[in-house]
C-alpha cells in the first residue's frame, strides 16, 4: 500500500470501521466466539493455552491482512466507478 492509502486505511479503521460492526449478528458472533475461546482456554493445560494464544495471534494477523486487502479492493472498485 502507498503511504497515502495506508493513512486512509488507518483513519478508516480507527474512526469509521466500528460503526459498521454494530449489528446484532456481529455482536452475537463476537460474544459466541469469546465464550467458546474462554471455555477452551479453561479446559487446556497452560502449555496448550500458550499454543492457543499463538494461534489466535496468527489468526488476528491474518484477519488484519484480509481487512487491508478488502480495503484496497474496495478502493480500486470505487476508483473504477
């Protein structure tokens, strides 16, 4: 991403993105994920919890890259219109 596009992405993520995550479906999914992750953590020995934390960190990093790709795709589509 160019510096300008990165700045626009950062602004969008920080000030606009959360407004689109207010729907009941999203809140339900986030709550369910949190409950299931907590239950799994509680059932694992400490060594496995560390592995799960690492897996979640990797998943979150992948999600961030996917969000950036989605933003770039939407930016290019908008420019074509």
